């Protein structure tokens, strides 16, 4: 299954994930909400991985271009 294009910055994705982690660290965690937040966190992690892969590819292309 192909992932959708990334429309957020790395900082935005990271901030969202941080908020979820902080929520889990709170004292009162509802199991139903925890499941939903876990799914959201997994999607954010996948988006962050895609973002970093795209950034790595751009750096490699630029490096190849300027190394010639």
C-alpha cells in the first residue's frame, strides 16, 4: 500500500508525536483513547520515516550533482 505524500514539516510531525508520548506519560490513560493514540503515533512514525528517506534522497542527489 502506497503512503500519501507528506504535507507536514519534520518539526510538525515530531511535535505531534511528542504530544502523544507526553499523553501516554500522564497519570490517567483511557484504554480506548490509548488505542487510537497508538494508531496515530504509528502513522506519524511512518510519515517521519518517509520524510527522512525523502530528505536523504535529496541530499544524495545534490551531493552527486555537485561532486561531478
